[in-house]
C-alpha cells in the first residue's frame, strides 16, 4: 500500500526517479530503455499521458541531467528531445 502510485503524474514522477537512478548508477542501457519507453508513451498515449511525460518526466530527467552535466542530446530520443527544447525555449533560458 505504501508504494501505490495513484495518478498518472505520480507515475511519471516515479518513472523519472527510476530513470535518474539508472543514470546515477551508470546503467546507461537501462536509462536508454526507460527513455525509449517514455518516448513510446509520449507518441501513443492519451493527451493526459503525453502531458505527464512532457511536464513531469522530461522536465525532471532533463533538469537532473543538466545539474549533473550529462549530455542530453546523446540519451534523449527524438520526440522527448523536441519536448525538452520546447521547454527551454519557452522558459527563456
């Protein structure tokens, strides 16, 4: 019961944590698999799923990677990278 995830946004947050853990531990193969799954969910999911992937997952993982000076362009699949670029261009950074 304690680990139950209730909303799609909480699920996206948890999925981002799993991806970040893989990056920290150096398990890039697992991180790429997570990113590929997020890409597939973003491409085929409902509007709410796409929104959660973009606003929670991409934001969380990209912020984490920037803080750790990781190369985003090498890991992020095409659609997620486009979402990331949208976010940084919108924020005026």
